[in-house]
């Protein structure tokens, strides 16, 4: 049995709107429609989609704070909305835009309260706290009130807080939002480690596609409440017919380069951009360019996942 | 125990704002002086108004100042956090915790009130005792009864404030409800004037309402106006209101939770 099982999951909202002085119309909005997927223990899954696609609605149902209107789901063998309290002990939730820490208390006190809330054995708590303190570099922050922490520091505190009770699944909603490049990198490194060493299953929603590229082997793309893609990152590229770009700096300006398997998309003085399918090898193209032209320099640009997803959306 | 830890943390949280505490003590003392002179003038005209003598009246005024923050007559306390969290949506974080929502915030509010009793309660009373002739209970048992009554008053006040805070689940703008709640609390608790001054049947009515538990009931115990059976009845009424209000809060929270979880608020 999979850790997370979702079958034909649906959620509709009834929206009442004023359509006149007295008259009101009732609209049914399908936030999530017939969603089906399984997540195995230890997976790291990126869950992406535009605003309003149904990401948050899905997470709310998976964590039990929203009742589905249709379909079936089970998380760690539990029906989330029926046994919300049992489930809370087995999952961790991190919201990039909200904090689970207490504003006026030092970080250490927040952690201690969480230990009592989840009734974590003091020894295990100490072990976890020591480990997270070291990995997330929290040592100097433990006695600082949360309100005085920077966003990056607070986020590190929040992630540690969500993991202190050894959850099997960690949901992360926009965990890197608003963080600088260094903080993002550090956080991703930590998440990778937690996933590897503790076998914590990670499900993250994000708008930062680098999160996905660096963390997740599996991507689920949702749009208008339905799953439009579920598979590997490479497969997503193929599906979106994404292309790689070979940037060629010629010694002199020249007419557009003509080589098999690639076509010129842009010319700017001696620099030309050639695009070719992401799945194809760059070697023969580079070889034929180098043999036919006077090349000063070459570089390859990897496809941008954002373009790929835009492509998938636009084709629907 | 979790709830004791929560109360202690809350106590410590409020104790970090020393400047605000000092400013508050000053304000309470100034108002204490002003109202004392008003009461002295009133009782000079009618020395037995409401069954109080002038010492009772002045003591009442200082104790009422001491109760303002302790039982949070104006509102405030951890229920303000709840209203804020409902408005911002942070309330979902509370839903993800395997603890009693009501117990959590009540424990926090009791911790807060303990801090306010020791600072905003004690200090103005000392000031009042230095400036005026106040009446103090002569038996330790009376002090104990008073403290029990204050604690019950905090729970009753918490129940009312929590119900008010929960209206944020349905109302976008709470201003009206908050003003109404504040006016009721100020008039029906005894903070504006001792409830014993209300004429005829209105006096019996206001004494039976939950707000009397906030200020009037504890002070009558302190002054020795309710003793024996009357004291037990007073505490019993407080306890009853506390239980009814907490049950009401539990019910409202259940409905709100359902609305959030089933209808998707």
C-alpha cells in the first residue's frame, strides 16, 4: 500500500453571488476534479500549478482540514478528515507565509512547547533538536524571540519545528518564498538530507521551479483542478517539447548557420542562437558547427522548466 | 503538563513589556484618584448608597482599577490573538495541533491574568492604600475566596471574549460587536458604577448577568458584603456562568470548524 493514496478526489465549492437586487445565483466551482495519484514512502514530489489551480485545496484535503466532496483518499492508512488529530502526529506542515512559532517567545521555548504538544520523548527531542540545530545553524538563534528573526532564520526555525515530532510526511507550501539565493540553497540541502537520512516523504508546492529542479525527481502539474502531468522532470521536458539552446560566438558576423538537427532562432552580430530538442545530443551539432564555421566560443543553455510548463498550459 | 507550560509561557510573554506595564499602573492610579474623589462626594450626599459606606466605595474603586487588566474587562488577552488568527487565516495552524483549542487559549489567558494581577492589580491597590483609607479583609480565608472569585471572573470574561472573537469567523468587520461587548462589560461588571447602585429590580438583574462575575462579585467578597451562604451562591453563580460560556464556546468552535472544514470557509 502506498503512503498517500488519492483516487478520483474532488472538491467543489458553492459560491453565491448577487445577481440583482434580491436574486442570487449559485455557482458550483470545481477546485479539484477527479484527482488520482499515489505517493510512495521516501519520495520527494513537487506539486506545481498556477495560482488557483487547486494546489492548496489538495493539500488541505490531504492534511484533513478540508473534507472532499468526492473520491477517496488515505494518508498513512488514515482518512484525513475523519481522524485529523491522529494524522497531525504523523505529518508536519510548513507554510512559507505563516509561522507555527510563537512570536514573543525565544525559539527554544517554541520548540519546548511543541515537544509537549506532540508528547515527544525528551531524549528523542534532545537528539532531534541537536541535529537540526547543527544542520540549520540555529545555535545562535535559540534564545532570540521569533519576532526578531529574519525571514530566512524564521523559516529555518519553522522547518525544524515541523520535523521535531518525527513526521512521516512533510508538506511544504512555498517553503522558499522570499528567501535569498544562499538561504534557498541551504534549505534545499537540508530537505534533501532529511529525505535521505530520515526517509521523510516530502510534498512541496512552489512557484520557484529551481526548488523542483534541485529537489524532486517527480513532478505533478495541476491546472484547473485536474492533473495535467505526473512523472519525471525529464519527461516533463519531453512533453512540453522543450529545447536546449546552443549559443555560438563566431569570429566574424555571418549569415545564419545551417546545420542538421538545429535551427537558428536569433542572430546578434557575431553571436547566434541555435535551438534543438532537449532529448537530442548536443555533440553532433557542436561538431558540425565547429567544422563548418570559424567559432570563437560555444555554450549550451538548459531548457527553462517555466517555459515547459507554460507550453503545457497553453496547449490545453 | 502542557497547559501549565502554556500558562507560564504566556505569563513570561506579557512580562516582557515592562514599560507598558508601568504606564498602565500609572494610568490606573490616576483614574483611581479621580474616581475616589467622585465617590467621596457621592457618599457625602448619601452615606449609605447601595448599602456601602464611603470606605467601601473608595475601596471598590481601587479594586475595580486593579481588576481591569486582570480580568480583561475591556477585552484583550489571548482572545485577541484568536480574532487576529481567524482574520489572517493563521487559525489553520491551530487546527493542525493535537491539543484542545479552548484549553490552549484559556491556559494562556490564565497565565496572562496572573501576571496582570501581580502587577496591574497589586501596584494600584498599594497606591490607593497609601493615598486613601481602604478596607482590607481581616481573615486569610476571605483573601482566598477573593482569589478564587477573581479566577472564576477571568474564566467568565474569557468565555465572553472568546465568543466575541469567534464572530470573526462570520463577520469581516468586528468593530460593532467589539464596541457592544465593551459597553456591556463596562456597565454590567460594576466598573462604571458599583452594581449595588442600580435601582430596584434592575439591580437584581445586573447582579445575575455574567458580567457581574468580572468585578462586582469578587469585590463584594473582599468587602465582606457577601458572606456565608451568600458568598457560596456568588461563587456558584460565577462557576455556572463559566461552565455555560465555555460550553457555548465549544459549540461555536465546533460549528466554525465544520464551516471551515466542510464548507471550506
